[in-house]
């Protein structure tokens, strides 16, 4: 058996956000948010970019969105790199989702809780070795909770999880191990078979069950991710050098451009002068949008059309 990595955009959505994912997502969320307790018994998986949302919600980079039986909304994102202003984006997603609930004529009483679950493939909080961290509003000195269940941020930092297969004990351990190590498995281990939803997730992740078009889409994403890792390493070095010469913020922006240019050229070959000029003119926010839109480009013409559209909208 060969299992696809849940860290890729395609695989994460297929495993946790498709029609057959309901029981899988319930088990996963109970583990990540509720310490393995069976708090969630039912939920509805919905399109995070559905027509009912405000138009620019598509720019908030959600991977999976679900509404629980108690009307709580959970938004889930898998993040591979610690890009600039990432922490602000997570807070923005949470607040945007909370505020977008109210329609014309509705009052604040109609607002329901929102939880943002973010899985990172990097260490976000170096001051603690906790793998899962949860945040909500509280009083500064006495730590008195304020609307404790209304808005929550939950982070899962994969690099901090170091347990091996034989060390897995809880359902929490097993789900995090799956996210982190699935592509390194050759069979479905007995430790993971003990949880039916995890076995189901691995069955979905078995590459043998994918269609030809799905395998091709996955292959392109895996190649792009590997190219991005190399480009990211180069861009960080370039960004540090630019930062010394031109100031920290400008250096970071230049580093981000270099990352995207390297990734795009690895996919489509040498870019035209026009395309490069359009990329260099993008704002920091547009560069973030481009980093997500890359997955939708099949040709260099798709890229150029996207760049021209965003250039003309300014």
C-alpha cells in the first residue's frame, strides 16, 4: 500500500471534507478539540466558499468547514509554512466566520460559536512543547473567562509530536500520527485499525483507490510542494539578505516574491517579462492570494490571466 499525505491540499480535503468523511471528521475533531471525548455526535460538512458567504471569504484559505449539531462552526486549515502575517490570518478567519453569520434583520442573539482549528507543519509557539494549544478570551490578571465557548483558536503543531507507532496510546496520538506519518506507512497498522474512522481515513488515503485524474492532480501538488520547499529555503536566504540591505519588511516581501517566482518557474519554465513584471507589482496580500491560486493553474496562460485580472482590478 502507498498512502497519500494528508498534508497536501488535495488529500486533506478528500479525507476530511468529502461526502464520505462525516464520521472521520467527527472522530478527528473530538480528538483535536475535545481531548478525545465524544462531544460531537453529528455535524454537516459544508463548502467553505459557498455562495451564501460574503464574496471575499474565498480569500481566507479555509480547507474544511463544518457546522456541529449545537450550531458551532469549525473551520479547519492545514498550513505547511509559517508565512508572513500567518497568525493574523488565523484570527481574521475566525472573526470573519463569526461575523458573517448574521443576515439582514438578525440580532446578536443569533450568533453561534466558532472554533478555528489550525494544523501547522512548523513550530508556532517555541516557548512551549505542547502539541495542542487552545486559546480564548480571558481577563488579564485573574484569567476569568469571557464568553469562553464563543470564540476559540486551537493549534496542532506537528513537529512537536515525536511519538513512534509503538508509543501511541490515545486517539489523539493516533490521529496526529496519521496526519504526520501516513505516507511512510506500507500497511494499516493494528494500532490505527482499532479506531474505525482512522481505518476509513487510511482507506481513502490509499493511492490505489484514486482515479487516474486524482493521481495526476496529487502528483502535481506533491511536485509543487517539493519545489516550493526548495524555493522557500532559497527565498528565506534571499529575504534575510534583502532585509539587511533594505529593511526587514521589504526583505520579507522580496523573499516571498522569490519563493513564488521559483515555484512558478519550476512548474511552467521561464516566465515572460510581462508575467514577472505583474508579479513584482503585486501587493503583499495579492502574493498570499497567488500562493493559494497556484494549485488551480494548469498552464502559464492560466497564470497570466490571473495576473492580468488582479492587475486590472486595482
